[in-house]
C-alpha cells in the first residue's frame, strides 16, 4: 500500500531527488486521504495513509513527501489557505514498443487550510494527466492493455493531516 502511494507521488516520474526542507520546520504530519475522484482508473489506495513534512520560509510553505520526490511550494494566504503545485511532463510508456512516446502533462496540486498553530490541516490533493501536444497515448488506455481508463484524467483525495 505504501509502495502504491509512493508511486502516485513519484512514479510516472517527475524527477525524484533528495531535497532538505528550507526554512523553519512546521512539523511532520500524519495524513489520511479518502478517494474523491479517480477517472484515471489507477490502483490508488483508499484510504491513503502517509507522513509528510511542512516548513515555512517567509510566506512560502514547503511540502516534502518524505520519499525523495521534489518539494512542492506555495505562498501562504489569508486564513491559513495554501495551494502547492508542481507540473511536468512524464513519459507513461513502460517499454519502447507501441505507438511512440506517451508524454503526459502531469499537475500535482495540494489545496490546504492550515489550522491555527499549524497543528493540523485539511484539504485536497489531486493529480491531473493530460496528453501532451503531439503525443500518442491510446496504447496506454485499459482498452489497449494500458493502465489508464481515460485520458485526460484526474485522481483526487480529501485529506486531513495531524502534526505528530
């Protein structure tokens, strides 16, 4: 189950690497996610349980998945509102066979509200996949033996996090 969660956060590779959190630590949070949407048909865990770290430098908040994935960052708004986003192109082909590279534009978005004192948060985490211009991805659809039910698609969770 943890492996699958890491796969959602890092597989379909957005370039994983080790990165320490900048700024002051807000803490390590135990996160519980409940599936909200899965139009991709990916084997996403439900519930999804994992730990994440948050830090703050000035008005920027950083999120670490604690698995070597690139950090997410965003500006802290009024009333503890925070949107963290990362986009990149990933190749969903697992082999060189098929119709050619299936490049997908993947966007990871976390919309969170931090409670007073940063002791907890609630919000949503979503992953959106759109076929990149010029890419051919029909071989990645379940109907052709691939892993996606549909493209474009989205996987989303409602989440709560409690500082440990």
